[in-house]
């Protein structure tokens, strides 16, 4: 997933539909800054509530959306997936096979494709995306495995996930809806070791 955190991406997707204000603030006083911070916090809270409300109403769980996308191209692996509500609720899924990246938008209620597939080659990706996708080849665990572990750990349902580099380490990052909040769960995937190598 490029540059943005999955958590921020989901909240941003919801905030687009909730937001309205923040534009005409001309004062630079501490009061105006405090109001601005409070208003932003209110927008974020409203956005999160909207995400959770829409997510709970969907019929297709995230792992099923991944399976649907992977079946479109035999042997493909999910690189990242996110739940979006800027229009009808959908999952945006990127899968990879050989040198190709396929992006599909899957309706979160019907499981059907809701937009035309976008295909690109690895050469078209930015450096960060390319590094994450290449790393998928060297990792034993699939994103679906990470999703299952994160859902169990956070006692909720995943609505986004992907492989990301944070603090110099590659981790699966999974966003889980639990209770009235969204939790970001980080999992360090086991790497494919050479024969005879010890695993940590």
C-alpha cells in the first residue's frame, strides 16, 4: 500500500463524505488553532463512526473479497486490500502474479466487481510499492493468514490489510473493527529461510 497508513486511508475515505468545514479560518490565534484541532477531531470521530456503521452493514467479509480477487488470476497473491465508503461500500484489492499487478474494486455487499480492472506492470510502481510487492515472494505467510491472526488478536473483523515497511522492518499491517473503534495490528511475517537456517 503506497505511503499512507491503511488506517489513515480508511478514515480519510470516510472523512471525505463527512467533512465540510475547516476552510475559512483566517485567525492564527491559540483559540482558532484549538477550535481547528477540535473540529478535525470531530471530523475524524464522525468518519470512524461512519466507517464502522457501513462496515457492519456489509455482507461480504474481507477474506472473501480477497478470495474473489485472487480467483480472477490463478496463482495470484493479495498485496493489499482496503474498505472504502466514498461511494457505495467496496473493497479495493491489489493482487500480484508474476510481473503484473491487478487492481479490482469489489462490492462489499454483492461480491461482484463494481469497476473495470486496472492492470499494471511492476515497472510502473513507485519504489516503496515495488519493494513491498517483491518482498511478498520471500515471505511464507499470506496476507489472509495475517488477517486471521489479527482478527483473533483484536477480537474483531478486518477491514484492511497490507505489507508495509515501518521503522526499517516489513510488517503486515491489518486494520480491525472491534467494538466502537478501529485497531491497527502489526505482525512481523516469518521470512522464507535457506535450508538449515534457524528461524526466530
